[in-house]
């Protein structure tokens, strides 16, 4: 959800689109119910002559399990009447072409907020307090094209010998999608760890390519999406159409990258290890190198403009 928003923001910054934000008050009250739902009367609305009666709901209300779905269906039906088309790869995104004018609509809703949501909000506020002077900035690119970077840190977990994977995708000078996670299988070499990380990045690239293609405003997305890797062995394995002795033990699901490369969706390219901007997601770095990579990801500080 958030990565689709970042992609659209990067595109909007490149094309200088106008961005508007709106909020629908009491949104869930607009949902239509497909079944009969009854509820007890709220406190203070019970009269002696109707003490044994209940209320039949005419519309959805907050607290119903089906409230968010009812609102989603109602919104989808109404917005299509205005000529918007839902993106098949991101159902919360709609687009509309009117001559030379293109409009994108991002639809978000929150369902039944509870204690878990409140804890998440508090964690977000703590994060924002520590990073209030830091921004993710898009812009400055001459061509609108997306590029990916992948890396792995070999057996960083000393308890279970698992490696750390990371990938990041940039568009218009800033990061739009990223992930850092411990691999769920033990790799027995640096090349294997890098190959597994590249496979995960390739799957993300497929989604990004499909999503942006359907937007219809980034012509370069028809080309193979470049993913940069700093390990020659992993690149060779990704470009190898058949398995050989050194890769037979690797789980088959990681070999999906070969099919993705073979059909032309992705191209695995070499990058020098010092220029691999995903390094901050896989390993500790010197302050100088960390700052250089985060700047390449589009992260800026207030002091940069003062």
C-alpha cells in the first residue's frame, strides 16, 4: 500500500502533477448491507413500551465486521461511475484518462481501530519524533526509470547462521520500495546468500513492473527492469537457464529469478560493492559510507536547505 503511494508521489514529482488530499467523514456509515443485521438499542434509547425490541440496521456502522468491506464495495461502485478504473495489481489505486489529463486516486480506509492500532500509532509518533528533521525527497532525475539494488550479508546471525537479505528500488531520485529481512534458510556460501536475496528482489520487481505498466505514464517500464548486484557468482547463477552441481541444493522457489530474467522482465547487472546503496539494510557501515548511501536513497535533512 505505502509503496504504491511512494511510486505515485515520485511520478507526480517528475511530471509536476497536482496532489490533493481529502478525507471522508464517517465513511463506514455509507456502506450498504447485503444481509439483515440487528443490534440491541444503545443505552439511553430504550423506552418502557419497546423494552423487548431491537434495531434493524439500514446501513453499515462502525464496529461491524463487514463494515470495511461494505464501504469498499460502495466506494468502488460509485467511483467507477465517474470513469475511474481500478488497478488490477493494487486495488486501492484508480486511474482516469480524460484527453490529455490523467488522474490517479488512492483509496485508504481504517477498519475497526483497536488497542493494536493505538500501539502502532504510538510507535510511529516515537519514530517521527526522532526523525522529524529527515525527509524522503523525489526529484532531480532527467529520465523516469526505476532501478533496483540487492545485497546480502552472509550468516550475520550467530545463533542460527542465517544471512540478511535486502533490496531497494529507486524512482525519480528516491526509494519507493525496500525490505530488510533474515533469510528463512541457511546459505552455505556468500554467492548463495546473494542469489537468494536477488531472487526476492526479482519477485518485487515483477510486481512493480506490472503496477507501473498499468498506470500508463512511465514509458521506460516496458524495458527490462535493472537490478544491481555486487556478486558475480549470484549474477551468473541468475542468468543460468539450467541448474548445475553447485546450485542443486538451493530450494527451487529461489530459481524463479531465472524465469523472470529469461522472459525479459528483469536484467541483473553488476555494481561495485562500494556503490551498492542497499548496504545500510544488510550490515553496519562507517558514518561516511552510510550517509552517502542514504543520500542516494533520497533521504535529506532540514539542514540541507538551511
